[in-house]
């Protein structure tokens, strides 16, 4: 499989993250249908902000997403937009939020950079660069 780089005017990048968001109080509120509402809202936000949700899935109390994004966006910008819009759309679709509160999501999240060479290979590659004489 070849890596698809994002080419922009002043940069070439391959930035991907694994994002996990949990519901408020880790309540089991999602169904298969309500997860589709979340996924659709994630894709709407991605299109508007120029990033891509490459994979999405979830369980009754959390979701996982693989996201590819440009260097001009910060992870916190992406997460705030995803959680804000999806919470609103979820409520508009008539699904119950934990304890009837306004918030669907816990304020915290997990994110990890993914893809590319393993860290030890990258360290070795950097160490082995030819220094000028």
C-alpha cells in the first residue's frame, strides 16, 4: 500500500490520528442508528474543515475515528468541532443525552498519532544522516 500525501501550497504532509471520544459519565447511550448520526456529523465537519475521517466505529459509550488532517489544523480544533457538531446533531435527531444533560461527550478525549515508520526506525534514520564535513 502506498502512502497518500496531502499536498498543499507550502507543505506536503501525512498526519493521521486515532481519536477516541467517550460519552458523558461513560453512559451507554449509543445505538447502531445513533452512531450513524454521529458518523454523518463527523463527515460533515471533516468536509467543511478540509480533513478526512478515514475510519469510524463505536460502541454504546464511545467512538473511535481515524482522521487524516492538514498541518494548518490543530488536533484540539478538530476535536472541538467534531464533538460540538455531533452533540448538537445527536440531540436534534431526538436521541437522549446522558442524564438529560446538554452535553453528549465527556470533556476529555484520547488521541494518538498513527502511521509512518516505527519510532526506532525513524530515530535510526535521523542518526544516520550524513553530516557535512
